[in-house]
C-alpha cells in the first residue's frame, strides 16, 4: 500500500531531502498528514503541492494543488506523478489515482512530477 510505503520512507529517513518537506518528523503520529511535497514549474511561475495523507482519502485520489501565475493554463493538462498518469482537473487542482500510484511506486523511486503534453519535469523544492 502506498501509504505504508510512504510511512516507511518517512520513518526510516529513506528519502532525498530535496524531494520531501516534513516538519516535526518525531511527532508524525499527531498530524493528519505524513508531510508535504512541493515542485516548481520549469519557468518558476507555478508551484505544485502534494499533501501526503496518513490514511487513504475517501475518493481514493491524491490531489495536487497548483498555484502561481498562469495556473489556469494548466486546466485539463495531463500530469504524471511518479510516472502514473493523472490530469489537472480544474484551475489549481490535479488528481492522480491512489491505487494506480500505489501499485507502481517502488521503494527509493523518486516521486517526480511532469505536467503537460510534453511531460515537462517540475523540480522538487527543498
């Protein structure tokens, strides 16, 4: 399960520091989330934020929040999180199927974000 894998990654510290932002790792059990991952668009004008939940969401989807100048232009664009397909649902919100990601994500695999038909890779923010 993706959430178990993410918990193991966070607890053992098996993640690149540039890929995951997480404050208060020692108190993770008190938080409703495991952490936050952020990426910057290639032009630096938009930021994507994924809040990693402790429990599977009711809709079985992971939602990515997009913000910044021109975020409206991303609407209905495809996206790939960890190589798994999703799309920007409406201005400012992308969605990826949790179970598809869970079935294909491997330990130590970087959780990359690519957006648009040309699959432009967004850069992790420390």
